[in-house]
């Protein structure tokens, strides 16, 4: 029964849960996740109209944040 539940669960949910467990729910981590969510939403909204350099800058910024250890 428990194995079936895990199999049915999307892998993204499992990853999110494990990430939350690792980082716990520190305010900085929550703020980071929230800002990433907002950035993703705004990116999706204006993806077609966005210049290429702007897209690249966003990708670079996201990578820099990730490597900083959030």
C-alpha cells in the first residue's frame, strides 16, 4: 500500500519534499522559493516578448542563486 502511494506520487513532489526536509523551512529558503515562483510566473507571462539577452540574464541569475547554496 505504501509503495503504491510513492509510485503514484509525482517525482517533483518527492523532490520538493526532500528539499524542504534538507533545508527545513528557513525563512531565507521560503523567500527564495517564493521569489523563484513569482519569477517563473512573470517569465511565462512575457516569454514571447522578452529579448534574448533578458532571458539569458535571468538564467544566469537563477544559476548564481542556486550555486550560492540556497
